C-alpha cells in the first residue's frame, strides 16, 4: 500500500525541547568520565546493582530477555538519564541489559554514595521520588512495535528523539542529539536496515529527514492552529 503524500511525518502538536539542566546536580559523581564504545555492555539483566550511571553524552539502549535467548530492545536512555535508579532504591537486580548505542560518556555513581545522598539531601531525595513516581520517564524514548507499520514506528521514534534531545538547525529543522545508523534504527523499530534505508529515502524525498555531517535532521511541521 502506498503512503499518502500529505500524511504528516512529525507530529506538529509536539515541539522539540532540549534536555536542559540535569536534576542530578547533587549526585556524588566519580572524578572519571567513562567512555563506552558502540555495543559495550554497562550491566546485564539479573546482575546485582553495584553502581548507577549518569549519561553525559550519547545514548544507551535497554534490552530485556523474557525467558528465551532473544533479547528485545524496549527503550533508549538519553543524556541526563540516571541508569539503575529504581533497582538501587528497591535493592533488586537489574531488570534489563544496558548497551551503549554508539559512543557514550557516563559518570559512575557508587551505590553507597547514592543512598547516602538520598538520606542527607532533601531536594535530591524529592527528585528521586518524582522520577520514580513518573516511572523514570524523563529522557526516555519508549520503543513501540505492536500494531503499527514500520513507517509509523520510525516517525514516532524520530519525533520523540527530536522532542527529547533535538537542537534547532540553521535550516529550520531539528538535529537529533544522538547519532543513529540505519542498523540502529532498524533494531529500535523492529525491521531490517534495508527497509529503514527505503523509508528514509522516501522521507528524504518529502523533505522530512536528511543527514548532515553524520547527524539526522528532521523537519518539524508548524503547530496547527
């Protein structure tokens, strides 16, 4: 089935915004900024929590295995995300595996220091409570595959990334704040790299998506009246 050419690609009701200042300024960070290469595993599902990670740049994909050898990517965590916070509070093992998507930089936060800061700093404790109550939604892109065609899944992913980590580009578009290959996009929306290539070419012909210096730039339509 051919897609109608007047179909809106990026939801005009949602405007891009940058992450802004992190809520975790009071975190007891280690002095060393750790840099992980693409595909590096920060922790694995079922491992005990011995530290937390604050993402400074890049992105981390969360994968989960439901009793089989097949892992499913279900979310992306972006800069200013604090990984493993719920498990650190609840004292439970990691419910997922965290894998670097491209190069990413993180600060390591010791579990003991994190818990001490929760007890000693009321503002910090409140920020933790709010994040947990919201289901750690801040700086999270949820990956949805059920009931949607590949084009819609791709559009939603690009829209969410533009909103959460996009920056304004000189041509009026929004540059996504993480570098994504076609293989990355295919994994996130549950399709092949070749199919993503065709979808991006189609969106490119419509002027919705283009690649500039290795970054994806998307056009966000003006807000509806």
